């Protein structure tokens, strides 16, 4: 699967579409971050999925500026192209970077990600 990098605030970034299932499948975009241990989506996404996100496993993660944010992790049905599986995804009200993060857990052990920054393409 090839995904051209998306233009976000003047920069091309490895952002891909994926579907999450609540009551129905809903498509969202996420920044593929090889340096992130966990996937974190904004709490608004949990509300769209009709998921009571604060009843998930509470944990704290360190973000880029060194501060800690509260994250509630859930196993969520995910679909990337035709591949469906359950993934550990955290939801946080404090995710303030402007996009969802797709991290290593549940994804990097399932797919190989090749970041071709020169050609602005992510190959999965």
C-alpha cells in the first residue's frame, strides 16, 4: 500500500487514512510516528465512535515537549485498506498537536512501514 504524504500546515507528513469502528466504521487520518510507543487519538474521536473513553485503561504518556498527558487506552476494531484487526488506541482530551498519532503498538508488529521522505511516500 502506498500513501502519498499529506500537506499539513505547510509540511508534507506521513498521514494515512484508517477506519475505526464504533457503531459503524468511520474514517480518520493519523500521523504515522515511528517514535511513538502508543497510538493516541483526540477524545472527540471516541465520542464520534460512541465510546465512553474514560472507562479505558488510564495511563500517562510523555509528549514532545516533555509534559505528561492522561490517556485512556481501549481495544478498538481498526481497518487499514482490507486488513481488519483490533488495536490498542488511547484517547486523550489533552492531545493538542492537531492530528491523531499512529504509534508502534498494534501496528508496527503487523505491518512494515517504509518512510520515503525524498519522494514523500509512505509504503506499508
